[in-house]
């Protein structure tokens, strides 16, 4: 390979052609980067070297478009949105970039000239490890749509060196090791050495003679900007994801101490700075862990707002007089969940202490600038920070938060005396003497001009329950923005066979940016030729997936079996436990059948994947249980041609791009009312995969759009859940015998000697911490098994199943992130298209 690679590169001149679209010139440009932007020893041009050189060649194009976009925005000076998020799950960038630039074929040919295949080169790229789950992937889909819609918008995040973790799956279950995506370097990012802002922690507040206040002392780290280009689909607009890295300066290094042998203390600030962007969601069981998380959140908010304010002032300079009251007509800031809440007091601090505004003026600017997206109703996920930790780390911000709280109380007392008795739960500061905290969600609701949920059901629950009292004060503040996904990454690029068939039958590829056009497939749902093409595209994806599963798990799976997939973060509310208990029951019944009876069953391959948070014990037990069940079932010659159970390790964006197109049934089975939206449900539906699910999150809307006859529904509804929990506490629950049988089978040691009692105990008893089946697995189990039996029946009728699959894709138009972002732009941000000419 190296010999042949070497001779191929020798035939191609190493000449810079940064903007060419001709395959031979692109090949020269790639070769130019291999030689003149070297990262490896010379004469090596194996797939890894080829990937970096190819990425740098693509980056040439992106940099030009990026610079043009930046200059254009500077000139036009439109109102711009800044999206603040603690996570972004970008996935790989190469295939996406050349797809959005519409130069796949040219790059494919160019690499052939250099002795390589594009597919193999793309596989060399490591996923950017900047996120954890749906919240981070949503942010990445949003960036893609902002660029594609030519909107003046920009993402801000942190540049985590080790990400969340890389998941290894062994006999012991899940093990976590650090992500290595930056072990070498990322070819996409550009470090902006001129964009550096100081960020302070700790210290104290100084009161000046004129009564003004200033935050001083403590430790100061530097925020350095790394920019990642985000190209739109077939448009010149290329926007930025700006990631902050924390550093200390050379002058913070104590040379005297170092030469005195005190090496650790000499570089103390440097090592503290490095901790900030080391890991996403560091463990927060300790006081230090909590401080570090809070540092990360403040670091993101402070650096981003300093940058936003500087850009606002730069665009005003030389334009005559201007006022701070204009700021909200040029800047929109969106908080993706409560993690960036500190943007509220930080913007207030910057305006009051640094820019000299009075409270009322600063509050007016802040409240007209900031909007908040809520992503959860789970109480443990609604952030509450200890007041003492906050006073220690951010003393000036706590003064500002106290003032916001005080003024909110005064406003309610003056205008809504009827709500006075509700104030203890509505106010920002909770002064519970056991544990005084700052309630971040309350701070967001009180301060933001708009609060949105992420699916209709979730937004309704927010208005009716979580934020009901605020709705009576600000009835127009609350909106719904049902999530969406980018059809580029999640269909056009990850399933080329299926998307080519869609384009062929619709006689247009406009659906890639106007997803509602997919409804045109409905008229072909019964067409035999169309169904055959559809089936062959699905089969190609299933075979590709089977090869992948064999490679990463060593398990061979049958592409003729029903591929049944559940991939998402492992969490009790997402109920992977319900899935595996169902699989266990299925296995036990198969064991009891005669060989003849087995032949009449529907063969299934059940795949489960996802990361369990490192300190979440029950979630890790679920991972181990799936593996233990797989080890028994897959090695049982009586049943393993009818059932296999596979745990797919290290679930991430690239794994999803392999799994989703090859899936035929996917499980979205959270306890109703607990999944705010879900977005993988949209990706599966878009790819013609049928859903078995509860009436939760966006499942409700997916079922409406694709037709309820094409959705396998089961389970309690959100409004039934509270009463069912009460009934359980009162001892009224009667378990289904099938449920008892499945649990008993685990306890019998059928899947090994590991003690699963602590996990199973969460399903037992009627009350108590970690008991009483809070997530209603037992209640929904019989209904779930009945729905699975309907799946088995439907799958036996090939024509019926194909029609349902086609109608699933045809009904997915609503779930494009282009629709979601167009709604944010119009109804929350008030920004407009700013197309690069």
C-alpha cells in the first residue's frame, strides 16, 4: 500500500490550488498540503496522512468562504444570534464539508489519483468529543441549519481536550477512558491568537467612593479562541463555532519558585487553567468538582460575552454616536439549557461595572437580549448551585443575583399580591437553612424575554406545571420550538442509496433543503417497483451495519432478521431496562418452544448502545446486564438464529450514522412526560425506520405526522403517570406474571453470577429511595410486550412493512432543523437572512 501510495503521489505535482473544483488540481492541492503543511515525517502518505492533507485542502475552500462571510456580516451589520451551549456533538467533518460544498465526486476522484478511497480516508477522522447526548447534537444540527439558511449566527462552546469519555465494554461492563480526539490535532480548527479575554475567579468586591463596585483579586485565566468553520449546504455562507480554551500567561509562571525546586506551585495557575477545558461534565460529588463545573460554565459565559460586546463596539466605531439601548437590536443570545445561565449576571456586571450603565438600563438591555431554552422537567437536572460555592467563586455575580431576586419579590408584592404565598418556590434564591441554593432555571425565567420548550408536549408541561406560576405573570413569554435534525447529515450523507432513490422518484433533490417535499413519496407507497428499490437500499444499509457490528463486537448478525435498535444515553427514565427485560422474556419463551414453533417466530437482532454516566451505578448495571444477556443468548445454538442481543460500544455520531440507516425498528420508550423531545426518534423515522414508543416528547408529533397506524404505541400517558405513582405507593399495583417471570429468570443466575438484585430492587417495593419502580417499567411491561407482538406480525407482511417504512420517511418533513431554526429566527431572535453575495 505504501509503495503504491508513494508512486501515485509522485505522479501528482504538489501544487497549491486552494479553490479548484477539478479532481486533478484538487489532488495536487492535497499533495501540496502533504508536503508543505507537514505534520508527519516525509514520504509517508498512508490513510492517516492522506486524511489530514485532504482535510486541509477542504479547509482552504472553507477559509475563503468563512472570511467572505465575516467581512459581509461586518459590512451589513445585521442583528446576530449567539448560541451558547456547554456541548456540541459535531461528529466527523470531512464528509459533511465536501457534501455541503457539493464537491464529493471531485474529492473522490482526486483521492483515487493519489491511490486512496474517499470512504477509507473519511474513516480516519475521529469524532470531535465536545458533547454527551441529544442536547449537544441538537446544537450541532442547529449550526448546520443556521449556515444553510444564511442566518447571521454563531455558536460558542468549550474546547474539551478529553471529552466526556470513550466507552470500553468488557466482561465487567462499561469502562471509561479519556477521548483522544486531540491527541494529534484537529485539522478543522483555527486558533485565533489575537482573540484572548481575561476571566476572573474568586477574589472580592471593592466599593469605590462614588458607590460603584468592582470585582478584584482572585485568579485570572485567559480564554483563547479556536474557530471551527460550519459550511451551509450549497451556499457561500460559512459560520463559526468558537470554542474557548483556558490558558495561563508566561508571566503567571513563577520562575523563582521553579528554580527553587517548587515545580508544582511554580506552574499552579497553568495546571488550574488546564483543568477547566479538560473534561466535559467532570464528576461533581466533591466540593472541588462542583467548583470546577461552575468555573467551566462561567468561563464559557464570560469569554463569549466579552467577545460579543467587543464585536458590537467594533461595528459601531466610526459610525457616529450610538447608545447601549441599541444592543438588543444587534445581539440575540440563546442559552441552551441552564448551563450558560451565568451569562445573565455576567452581562449585567459588564454593563454596570465596566461600561458604567445604571441598573435599570443594564437590566433592560440584558432582558431584551437573552432567551432561554429549557430541555428537561427532571428535577435533578434543573441546576441548583450552592450559595456558598457561588459567593466564593463569583462574589460580584452573587450580589447581582441577590438584587435580581430582591426586585422580583418587590415586583410580585406590588403587582400580584395573590402570588405572595407562591414566592418561596418562584424566587431565584432558595434560602432553605439546610442547603441555600441559587435556582438557575428560575433565574432564566425571570430574566429572559422568551422561554421555550423543545416539543409540544414538553412545552405544554412547562406551562401547566413547572413554570405555571410565571405564565400568569408573563403569558407571552413561553413558546414551543419542536426540535429538528439536519437532513444533510442524517439522510443525504449517511444513506446515499436511500436518498438517491428519493431524488429519483421525486424528480428533484430540493427535498434536502425543503424536507416537506418528502410528502410527495406518499403517492408511491404502494408502488411495487418503488418498494423493491426501497427494500434494496435498506438491505444495503443493513449489510453495511452487519459488517460494522462484526468488526467492533465480533458478533455476526443476520441481515435478514429484524434489526431492532435502541441507542441513547443510558438512563433509567429512557428505560433500556424495559427493552432488555422484554428481550429476556422473548429468550425464555424461545427456549420453551419446539424447533417447529421457533420457525414461525420473527427473527430479531436487538442492538442497544449508549454511554452511562461514569458515576451512575444503576445505568452501568444496565450496560452489564445487556452484555451478560448477549453472551448467553448469542451462544445458545437452539435460539441464536432467531434472537441475538448486541451491545454496541462507544455510541457517538459516527456510530449513529452507521446504525440509523440500517435500523428497521427503533425503541423510544421513556416514561411518558420525561423525555423533553428526543431527536434520534426523528432520525430513525426519517430513514424509514418504524418506532415502538410511548406518547412522550416528539413521539407525539411524529405519530401525528406519519399516521398512527404506522407507529407501535404502548404505555401510560403523561397525565396518567402521577396517579399511577400514587397507586403504587398505596400498594395497588398488581404485576403482570410475564414481568415477574423475566425478573425471576435473571435472579435464577441464567445470565451469570453477578448480583443484579440492587438493579431489580429499583422495580420492587412501593416506596422509598431508589425503589417503587418510579419509571413504571412494571406497569408498562404487558402493554410493551403486546406492542412487540404486533411488530412481529407486521414484519411478516413484507409489503405492509415496506409501505409503513415509506410513509414514515414521507411524514418526516416537519422534523428538519431548518424549520426549527427558521422559527427561532422569526419568533425569538428577530434575525433575518444575510446571504453572502
